[in-house]
C-alpha cells in the first residue's frame, strides 16, 4: 500500500466513491498551535484560514490531487459524480474525477 495513514489535524474528511478528500491546515503549520499560527499569519499580513486539500485515490493507491487554498475551505461536498469545494470567499470549485485504471 502506498499510504497507510494521514497524520495530523484534519478539518474535514469526505468519502466519495473510491476517493477520500482530506481538508487540513497546510503541512508547514501543523506542528504549531492554532493560536501561534494565527499570530504569525496576522503579523505577516497573511490569511490564517488557509487550507490544504488532498484527494486520495484508494483504489489505485495514489494521491490524485493536492492544493492549498489561501482563503480557506468552508465545505467539501460531492454531487453528480464530482467533488465540489466551497471556499470561505464564496467561490465553488469543481473537480471532475477521472478514472486512472485501465478500462476494457
């Protein structure tokens, strides 16, 4: 198996068909407390709400997508066979899933 666990804080988890979507703080900030992270972000003029989204393809044992949303992620949901990400600024991002396995 390529990955066995995903350690660290998770804001949300969504299972969709053969995919698992994990929303978490960016990996560079998981080792510090949220108060420290907010203080550093505020002093640097950054946004403390940034979120990392990782899509795991459990059937093929690969990471299908990973990305950082600087405005933060409010909700992740699946509908009509796709994954949608609602960001804190009100935008909805659509991720169309492709089959990686060889089809007959």
